[in-house]
């Protein structure tokens, strides 16, 4: 049987889960993980300076899921209560322990940036000269160019798994009148690290996401004023985040409603140093923090590997993905995208998705034809905007389990999910 060479882009939790699955004895595959950073763990690596393109966690962040739900299916957090909500350092340590337990470092190329992947699945990647010796000479590797700073190589693979995450390309709405004429700074929550930098400042936070509400809660005790600008339709989301923060023991911005914290509608316009809201109120802030989410981007994919660019850039979703996983133009399963949906439990879900990909590539599971996949995608009743990828985790996981069902006979394990959204690997 052919040994499939798999390119995995990214060594965050999804890329590592994928490498673990593909390197297991269950599948005849040889994974290579390309990681542009000198570390693994993706967004869970804390960068105190806020300069990293790929990490967005802040100093006091706690997970929005308890450990027992968040964990990989068969690798529990060690010496931590499964009901606990933990900080980013604990999560990063857990991810490193997972990589060490499954000997994944031998598959990972650190400090290696993927520049492009063409239609022949040839990956072109760049390595700093001072790190070049860390990349072992590989039998399929070809030198493209070298200068005093970088060496560029190319290498062909049998399949591509995109696991580059979607917390890098910041989304800041560009339709706010006067935004470019403002006289105060703006940042995205991606760059926020700790509250002390905002002591005694007047801060507007736009967005009622987890980070928006959490950052409001961190700033309310020390800032001069914290104004959370949110849409009325996001009130339920706001209440849900407050409940999560309450469960994980963090202070709440609502404790300061009579003093430093307030909620206002969306911004109507900006006039130099003044922000006007839709309720006819206004304020002169020191800065705005946009907690407005991220865009999906995978600009290294070339030619027919690209997803629909109009829908990606203008409507903010990835098309055409069958089961939110496989590029429908590749019915052999050779181009896949891990953990694109949100409102998910990403660590174990990446495992399940990776098993499905591996089974397709190894002939244990078949995908429908291209036309059938496109029809299935187009017949979904999904909003054609950034909510396209919002899923019910339990329903989505059970759909994937159903997809795997017939191929389970070849293996001694299967997966289950409970009402708390915890996925477990069950040995038969």
C-alpha cells in the first residue's frame, strides 16, 4: 500500500492532532508539519509584547471550556480538576505534553514558513539561514534559492491539510463613518495583553464576543471609563459570556455598572476626537479596542486549490467545503481544512476530522462525487455570511460519527460525545 506523504500547515492544537492521527499505526501516512514560529501551540503561546501574528491570548485569559471538555479525546489534563477553567500557560503546557507523548516533534519543521502550495501539491517554504541546519535533509526536498538571510525549498506531497487557524487576520469594520479621520488610536483585541496599560483611560470596546466582554471586565476596575458598544441582537451572546466568566471565577464588568462601566449601541460615526453612538450619546475616548473577530485566510493556496475568493473576502466564509472539512473540488480528499467551524470544542474535534481525512486517503472511506458534494453544500440552509460556519457542536460531531460509521469496522475504536460536548475515544 502506498505511504501517503501529508503536508500539515500549522502546529497549533489542530495541526498536532492531525499529525498524531496520521503518524499512528492505524494509517499508512507520513505527516510533515510546517510551522512558521519557533514554537508549537498556535494561539495558546503567550506573547507578552503582543507582536506575534499568530498568538492572540492575553495574560489573564481563562478558557471558556472546562478542562474535561476541552481535552483531546484520550489525553486528560494532568493534576487539574476536569471542571476547572485554566489559563493559557496551562493549556500551552498541555499541548507540549501531548506533542512529547506522541513524539510529534520529529514530524514538525519549526521556523518554516509556507509561501505557496500549487496545484501539484508542491509546497514552497522558507527557512532562516541560521535555522537551516535544524531541518534535516529530506529526500524530496529541492533547493529553490538561498540568500544571506533565507533559504527557500520546494517539496511535493500527496495531500494537504490546512490547520493554520483563524485568529491571525484581524477584522475591523471599515464602514464606520469618520474612522480614518479619528485623532485617537485603535487596536484589535488580538494585540491586547494586560489591563495595566489602560489604567485611568477612557476605553471603548466594540463587540460582545468572549474577548470583548472579558476585556471590559478586566479594565472596569482600573480604567477611567469602559464603554462596551454592542448590537441589540448580541445581547444573548453577552449574557452567555458573562455566565462563562462567572463559572471560571473572573470578575464581571457588570459589577461596575454604576461607576466605570456602561453599555451603548453601535457606533454611528466618528468626528476626529469624538465618537457618536446610535442612541445620540457621544464621548471622547483615549482609544477603541475592536473585539470584532477574525477573517479566514489561506493565501498560500494557489490556482484551483483556492477557495472561492469572493465569498471569502466579501461574505466571510469558506466555500466549497463538504462537511465543513473537504474542498469539494478534490473528491479524493486530498485537500482539507481543519476546525473551520466555530462554537466547537476544537482539540478533540480536530482528532475526529483527522481520522476521517486519513480514512478517505487510505481507502477506508469514500467521499461523494464533486457534483454531489457541491449539491449537498448548496442545499444547506445556512446564512451566507460569517455565521455560515457556526455549528451546534453535538449535532456536527454526530454527523461526522455517522460519516465514519461504516469504516469503524476496520478499527478497534470509535468516538462518542456527551451532553457537555466532551468527545471520548472508546476502545472496542
